[in-house]
């Protein structure tokens, strides 16, 4: 791999200390510790630097205002404040990580955790060594870590844009105009700030990167300036006038972005009086008023069909795990106060030229504002210096997968996917390829229907459930109109629906298997067929404590299995094709002897579900909830049991929660990095919360001191990226 060595002349406001490039040194008194490490190309993806694996040069390492870069051998060192985060500004992915966010490890040289390609670790209180292995163009996949080698590409670029603001207190801060921070609500006169990141994911330098900014109606461009940690190999930033046909604003950057390097800029906009007022909010998914960034100067070799070009759709996912050189983030616009409206600061001309900096930056700040010049209006992409032509023509479509995944049952090693590897999708069986669904039941606390219960849940969780859970019995048509309205609220992401159904009239399992509930099943079929999307259907959940071993009971394990299979057969005989069938035992070790006989069979079950709770202090964290072995009872834990009994079936919590009365510290149970824990259980693809006080006091809005602390902990849990990696909007 060819490496670019930077000279001190390329660094803006920089100096060389001890052979390392350092800029923005803070000379104030601090408790400092010595930190060092190596950034290397982990070619075999084992998390260990093996012989022959080269160091990666010119990667920015930052801690607060202290910044350095890796040398020709990938080594770096600097003093950092104890307890501060050390961050790696990398354009490559950390190896052994199949999600946008994951914890450190598992290899001994994998010390940095990652979040959307941002790698960081907290400095320890003594001399610390922090290594990390990277790979170019890592798309993730199962199993983790993947044993396969990732083919590198010479030309490969991606972009990401995210909010810097809103910040502050609800209702009184710029672009934080509601009591719900995740609404991202700006008002007329506000100046939202966004972080633009450009990643060189290839193995050759990118010369003079260029691209476009797409603004929402009624907003004005104010500035685009260098952000802390921007790569010093880049120089002057030039911003042009809007494209006369499509309105995008071109920009270009002089200089060189080396392999595995990342550029960072802060983009400021102003909300004008002509901006459209938003009538609805949402907390994830595709926001109203999207702001986009795209790189147009690199003809990618990995299938990025939007580079170069101006006609492709803009990315909307805020993650770089599939081929796409663009990204968007958005916000709502609400009416502002009269004094704010009168003080509209957006300039009439959407381009503001920033004067060049002529003085040396102070040593207490890491970088200076990059000088910006105004480009003349243009009808084409602004000229840039491009990479040398490659010997192959970039594909015009996303690269195909090598095998066609099944659409009826999951494969034996992982949940299925239905589109090319690396793109986040929802399969025909409602399995997400990225992240984990997080849903909830919707009972009201005191009185009221499911709409009241959903509002109560969202008020605390500040998160829209991916799955809404309902319970049905007998001859009922569902989804009802009210349930559909909750699942598809205007301005919100769509929610999937999970229905638990049991036959009514006191019928035994044997009677149902013999046809006694066929009229009820026909009514259920009519309701399901009328709904245009797939739903999860759970047939007679938690059967274990209903089992009667007597042959004459009609309620033994063989009767249950026959009942389940008969219900599926009857539904399909009526033409139901949109039910994803769920088998839902309790998963409690006390019923372990029944489980194998109750399992209806791989050909009748699409998902396996169980209902674990942390009722007392024997379950201390998420891992204990997922899989609690009982060695003395020859019980490996339900997750281990079911992935051995039904390999390849995606797994769900149909109910889970922490009892806020009987658990001494419920808030601690759901604390920590959920992505790191879930990575150890890759078949667990959905968690559905039990927001109730029935049998388990798991409400997230309990008003005791423990209950309030638990509500805060649940909010942090629910808004971790692993549960927000994608939305069900594209589900079948």
C-alpha cells in the first residue's frame, strides 16, 4: 500500500515535537498521563497485529485540544489528561466489528471502541498503550468476526453529516425548541450547526476532494469551517454558488487526504422566515428538512453508484456500512418567538465568503478556521483533481451478493437478508440486517387505550418503538384501525406489529388441532389478509405452565405442537401470506424438560421468542437477561439452548423488563454498551419491552426514586445506536 508522508509545510498552524506532528498544544496545568499506540492494517481481521501487517500512517489522533498523527509505522504518542477520551480520526473501519457501533476487542490489539467510524477510548490513570487494527471498506456481516478477507479498493470515499447542535436546555437553546431533544426542532432565525465528515476508505490518496451540499427550502448557507481534528494535509476550502438547476452548493478542498484519513468540517446554516413550518415530529428515521452532503470527485471502485454524479438519491441512514458516498440529517422547523422572527440573520446571498486567516493560531486551540473563497456560479460539478484512471470501470449498480438468501426460513448460520451484502435491509421474515429492533407493549398505566399507553412509553423513552405488541383471543379481526393508526402515524417511522393470539372458548390444544377453532382461525385470517404489510404472529405464547402430562388432558406437549401446526396450516389455507410465525415459550429453566417437545418444528417457526425478566438481583445486567446458565441443572441458558436446537432462527424477546420493586438497583441492569453485549449474541435481533405492572413491575414511568432512575436508564438504553441503526419503514 502506497503511503503519503506529510511535511510540516502541509500542516496548518502546526509544529514538530519529538518527531510527531502536534498542533494546538494546551499549556495549562493538567493531570497528564503518557499515551501511545499503533494503528495497523489488520489484514486477517483477528484483532492482533501479526508479522507483516503494516502500520497506517497519517491518521489523526486527538484528545481534547491535543492532536498528533501516526508516523510512517503507524505509531503515535502524546500526553493526555487522565480520564479524557482519546479519539482516532479514521477513514477505515475497525476490524472485527459487524455493526456501526461496537465495543473494544475481542483481539488483544483492539483497544478502541467504534461508533460510526469514530474510534475512541478513555485514557487510564497511568501510562497507557492503545492499539487498533483497521481494514478498508469493511461492510460487516456474520459470523463475527468474519474470517474472510476484505478486498481493498484504491478509490473509495464516503461522507457523513450529523448534528453538532441542538444543545442546551429544552425550549431555550438554538435548534432545541421543544421539550423533546430528539425532535431537533429549529425556529426562524436559528443557526443549526452540522458536522461534515469525509472518509478516505480506499488505499490511495484522494487529491482535492470535492462535493455538494443540499439544503432544505427556506435555509441559507452561512459558513463551512475547519473542525477540530481535521486532517492537516488539506488546505483551502472553496464554496460556490448554488447549481442553477438543482440548487445544490458545490465545494472543493485543496490538498491531499491520505488513505485511512478523515476530514472534518462544521457547516452552519440559518433558518429564514420563508422556511416551511413542520406539522409533525419524529425521533429517528428520515427527518423533515434534510441537509445532505455528497462527494462527487471520486469514481469509487466499490460500487458507489452515486460517485461521481448529481442524480442519485441522497443517503438517509447516518452510517457508513454500505456503498454510498452521501448522507443526510434533518430537523423540524417550528414557529419562533416574535423577537426571534424579527431578527432573521440569514443572508439573501446563500454563500458567505470567509476571509483568509493571516495570523498564527493560539496554542490553546487545535486548529484555525480554513480560509474560504467564493467560486463563480457553475452549471456543472466544480473542477477538481481526480485520481488516476483505474484499469476497471466502476460498476453502475451495487455489487450483487454471491448467494441468494432464502425467503421462507433463515439460513443455518445467520438471519437472512434480501439485498446485496452491506446494505441495511429488512428481510421477508422481518429480520433487520443492521442493529436490533426495540419495541414495546402499550398498556396504559391507569386508564385509557393503547394510544394512551404508547404516549406514556414514548414520553419517558423518547424513542418510537420499532415493534408494537398486542394480545388477542378467539374470533378477532386484527390489526384494528386503531392499531394500524398507531403503527403508521404521520411524520413518524412505521412500527411493525407483533400479535399474540390464543384460541377462545376454553378449547384444549387437542380440540384446536382437531378443527374446533377453525371458525375463529378464519376470522383471524380475514383480518390479517386485509393488512398490506407483514406482521409477527405468536400462536399461544408461554405454553409451559399450561402443560398437563396426562394423555387424556388434551394439553400435553404433543397436543401443543399439533395445535400450533394446525393453526399455521389453516391460516395459509385461507391465503394468509403476510404472517411471520413466532414460537414463544417463557424460556424459564424450570420448564426446560418441556421445551424440546413443545417446539413446532423448523418448517413452522420463523422466529423463536422468549420472555426473560430481571426480577431480583440474580440478574445484574443485559447479558444475564439474555442468557443465564444454571450449571447445576444442566441448563446452558435459553439463548444457548435455542440456537443449538433451532440453528439459524432469529431470536426475539417478546417481553422483557426489570422489576423496579424487587430488584435492588434496576437502573444498573440496563446500563452499559448494549451493542457490545448484543454482539456476543448475534441471533438476537429484536427486544420488545413489557411496560406494565402486571406480575412484574417493569413500568418505565414509576415515580419512586428507584423508578425514576430506572426510567432515565431505560431512556439511555433505548437511544443507543444499536437500537436505532435502521427503521422498519422499508419492511415488507
